[in-house]
């Protein structure tokens, strides 16, 4: 079986690692991949949002199954493109079509979906340049802090949480009148602030059946104590200690079930991963956001805890047999620590040699490549170290231990993960 994985991060390396362990011995192709995925399959130097190039690669390498890692190809319609292709239309794609990808691609679409299906989330209103005056007036009627969200994809930078009214008004004006985030902020969602602790929920659905993966918690801020700029994610742990059985049951009843029912009612035929960003406020769960893919770095703690054959799990999804599948989850806890280039998430240098990667540890590559036979950095998030233990603190100790000998110029990682748990 030939499997094409779209993407190039730690998430995609983790998928390759799990797929490569399958007794079905699939041949893996990764577009574009990184130095880690190159050890498990064939990297293809193509942009996963170049749909023609993806289709050509599928034909050339006789691909049987496509797994989409990041959101951009989904929002660009890669699934629709393949489904409508004259010779590739029968090949399954794990990842939703363009319409359903709007759950991540448009905050307003996601909020309307939640409202329509009575899924708990913060109250909201949406505004455009034409209704800026109403948006400014609306800000005066709600309490601080103000949550302003650019409607479209803004590389994780489109959400502003502002404490002062005057500053919030200025930001709204910048977003709508001056297109601060380009086309992404032609529409802005203003929503109520939810005060609580966040966790991530992952569901794999085939359009009728589904499995719920282990929960995880990620650390988004660059600085220790959850301070400084937002990043793609600096680490993650699974399971989540405050996700007790009674709380998890509420997540199933109030959020997962109505979300999957909502897909059916809206005829979205959602096949793929649903990543529900949740917040626990008191004893109740609320949805912060939907993503239509796995999280990164959450994948690096979630997939290693799943003991099922990953090829079989994805085949069951493609063949709409997920109802027959029971997940086997390891009782071990997992933690992952992300090592980044100095300066990230702002400007950073690339091409720094990476040394000291242990052979006997789970090190997933993200921004890595090879140059003259040397392993070098090629991105902000460079690699992630996953460890296991009887609880997340033991798992963190193991993940940190495996980073000890790894080095590259400017290497930085947070040393306080789990501090809040
Ligand atoms: P999002 O891109 O929607 O996940 O938002 C990015 C981050 O902003 C989230 O992970 C939360 O930490 C925070 N955030 C978003 N919406 C809210 C909200 N309504 N209340 C509090 N924090 C929020
Ligand atoms: N770690 C958050 C994300 O993948 O969006």
C-alpha cells in the first residue's frame, strides 16, 4: 500500500513513525516532509497546496491513500480536487472537503455551526468594514477583556485578547479598515472572554462512525509560565489530569455528539480528524475553536499512546468501518518538548547543524533538512522529544532527558512544561 502524507512537521513525522510500524509495511511518500520523514519514506519536493502537483505525485507513485497533515491544503480544497479528478477520484483522502474545512478556515462559519447545533461556546457577533461603527459600539456594551478574531487563516496570529476598551477599538479598526491580517481580517468575530484552562480533543470520523483519541494539552506561549508570544506549540502532554470522567462525559454529550450530528445534518460528509479546542470553565466545557486536522505538537503525544495499527485505522476510516474499531490506548502518559530556533516565533536563522540526536529516543523532526550530509535546521520549530512515564511529570522528565545531548546554535525549549498541572 502506498500512502501519501501531506505536510512537513513533527505531526507528519509522527504519522510516518506510526504508519511505518504497521505489519502491513506501507510505502510512505511525504510532501514535502523533513529530514526525519526521509528516514521512513520518500520525500517529494512539492507544495501540498499545489493541487496539480499533488495529483501528479499520486499518479506517479501509485498512491492508494492520502493523509492530509496541515489545514492549508484542506482549505484549498485538496480533497474536492482529488475526488473530482478523472483518474484519481476513487482514492480516499483522510481530511474533510473544502466546505467542512471552513470550520477551521472561517471563525464566523465555525461560530454559526456551533450556534445552529447548540454547542456551548462564547457568545459572539461578527463585523465587516461596512459595519465597523456597529462593531465599535458593540465593544462598549461588553465587559473586558475583548476577544477579537480575524475570520480567516492567519497563521495562528489572528486572535487578539485586549484588556483596554480604547485599544480594542483601535485593533478592530486596524483589522477591518486597514486589513491588518490581509484578507483574513475582512471579517472579524468579537466574542466573550472565557476564563478557564484549555485542553484539546481529537476525534477521527468516517462520516458515520468515529473514535475519540486520547485528550492532550498543549503549551502555546514561547515563554515560561505561559508568557510572551503565541507559537505553533512548545510542547504537549497526554492525558490531561483535570479531564476527570464526569467532565469528559460532558464533553462527549454536549460537544462531540452534537458536533458529529451537526456534520450529518449539514451534509458535510466529514472524513478525517476533528480537533476541538476546549476550555474548562468551572465544571463545564466550551469550544474555543475547531480545527480540521490533528494538532502539532499534540500528535506527538496522542499517536504514540494509540496501540492500534495505524494503517488499519486509516483504512477503516476510508472504508467507513470505524464503527467496528475499538481503540487500544496505552495507560502510559506521554509528554513532548519542542526545541525551537533562537528568535522564534519572530525572525530566526536557519541552516544550523544539529548534533547529538540519540538513537534510542522518540525524536520527531519538524524544521530539519540535510545539507552536504549534515542535519541542519530549516524552520522555527526544529524537533520535538517525546517521553513516557506513569504520569505526565515522569513523561516530561524522560522527554527532557532525551534532549540533553541534542544541540544546535540558538536552540531553545521551555523547561517548565507541566508547571500548571
Ligand atoms: P483560537 O485561534 O481561536 O484557538 O484562539 C487562540 C487562543 O486564544 C486560544 O488557544 C485561547 O488561548 C485564546 N482564546 C480564544 N478565544 C477565547 C475566548 N473566547 N476566551 C478566552 N480565550 C480565548
Ligand atoms: N497545537 C495547536 C495546533 O496544532 O493548532
